[in-house]
C-alpha cells in the first residue's frame, strides 16, 4: 500500500505539477473542453416524430419524463401496443428508463439492425476517406457483434461516438444488481475487445464480474450491467481533468438506477474516470444502492467519504503499479478531482487489488481485485480482503457517510 505524505512541501510540489499538467493540456487540446455537435442524428429524428405521435387517441409521453411516469404509461398499454411502439420507435423505446427491460431489448435489436444496414451502405460510399471507411467498417463489425446471439442490449445510440449498455443475467428477477461504470475512451468502438484487452473493456469487465459473482454465490440471482451509456472523455485531455462530462453522466446514471425493476440491492463498480462520475452521482443515488467501489480513481470530487453524502458503503482499491497514482490529487478552479480515495484519511474501505496489473487490470480473473468486487457485489462482505493486515475494511459502520445495513 502506498504511503501518503501530507507535508506542506509535497502539497506545494503537487500543486505546481498539477498546474504544469494543465498548461500542457491547454497547449495540446485548446481551451474548449467539450465540442458540441448539433447535427441531426437518427435518434433526434425519431424523438421529433415520437413527440408528435399518438396511440389509442392519447399523446405519447415526453421521452425525458421521470422513469416512474414512463413505467406507468407502458403499464396502461396492451402488449400489442407496447410492441408496436418498440418496433416503430426503436431508438426511443430502447433508451427509455421506465420501459420494461425486455421491451427495451427488443427495441434495441431493431435499432441495431437498422444501424447495421445504414453502416454497411456507408462503407461503400466512395466519398469516404480511407480513415472514414476504416471507422465505418469497425462500427459495422461492432453492430454485428451486438446483434449476435441473444445479447441483452439495454441502451443503444449510434450518434457520434455512440453509447450503449448491456445486461448479463435476468435483470427482472435479480436479487443483487451490479453496474460497471467505465472511464475515458468509452464509446461503441471500445465497448468490447478481444484477446489480452478483453477485460479492460466495459463488456469484458461486466462478464468477468458476472462470472466471479456466480462463483462467489452460486445460489444468488445476480445481474450485471455494462454501462457505457454516457459521453466519456476522449483520451487524457481537458475533459478528463474537468467534471463536466461526469456531471452529465451522473444524471444519466441516476436515471437508470431509479428505473431498475424490483427492489434488489445495487452495487456500483467505478473505474478510473467512472469513479469521478460515481462521486458526483453519489448524493442523488437511490437508497437501494448499497455499495460504491472505485478502482484506479483520480478522485471522486469530494474531500472525504462523508462529503459524498451517500448511505452506500464506499470502497476503494488501487494496484501498486497503476499510473493513476502519479496524477496529482487536487482541485484547482474546476480542474482535478480532489482527494485520493485510497488515502486512509478519505475514509473509504481500502481493499486489496493484489494480482491486478496496471490501470486496466482490475477485472482480470484470478486477481484479488476481481474477487473483492464479486464479494461486494453479492453482499459477502466478510470475504473481502483488506489492503493491509490489521485493517477493518470489511467491518460495519466504521466510516462516516456509510450505512450500517
């Protein structure tokens, strides 16, 4: 476990280093942190049509309405009416928090089929540059992969770099639900990978966690969501040093959590910039969220666990060779994400990441990081391995801001 020196000299050097990093970022990326793109997308077109349509003589609800209102709307429809809306507006229904999850799966299969057809045509467009054709080919391969088998796609939007979410397990019947929140460079093309990088991508992370949870508690009904349904920073630039995208993502995450079926406990597993998002979301989390576990975190935009204002247990881990340890933990004029969650003074439960290698190795099978995640996910807190001997990371109610349930 890394020791933390809080001397004034070290603090000053970290501040100077952070300022130097900021100027390098500005020199290489410019002052504009987020480039807004307002070109009409297939989903925007579908939303415009949805807003004007009616069913059984009644207007369709606002697609941005709270999940409970949308759930009530779908409950008033017949099975045939629900299917008709999903088939007519797949890019709308497939992303509606509050719509039945099985209906969303159906809608997103339709949306993916449409996206596949459109992308296949685009690959043949002679106006595309070689780079453009290569990207179109990669997107086409991604859509085909997502359509393969009986994958359960909970959210899908091909606009821009794209967003998606996938469910492993039976979300309707789950007793425990885990949500994997990934970090920078999350988009449709990085949703899943093969080979040695498989478990560094959102779907691979979720698959590893799902299998580990089933091994940890074979009798439990679990479900895991690979949640790549937010706009993540592209690379290590200004967006990754700011909290704007985390704030926008936090709204989307809480909207999803409010809409989950049943009353199962929910655990969040937040990696890298995803932990920034989870920190911002913490105050507004539904009470059913029992745990927030962060790995490779640059900070949670809070001075300590109590400042997150959540009843959930807060867990933190970092591998000894994770480069994120060299990122200054500071907050200066909106830049930086604050205190280090694995600093004992932060107040999180610091757990072992033994076996993980580097910044992206926390979900590798055979690591203590993954086994600890699985134990947290199924509520087997006594099985969690602490980062150092003699610590009480798996005790109850020891830290401010955490529940004792």
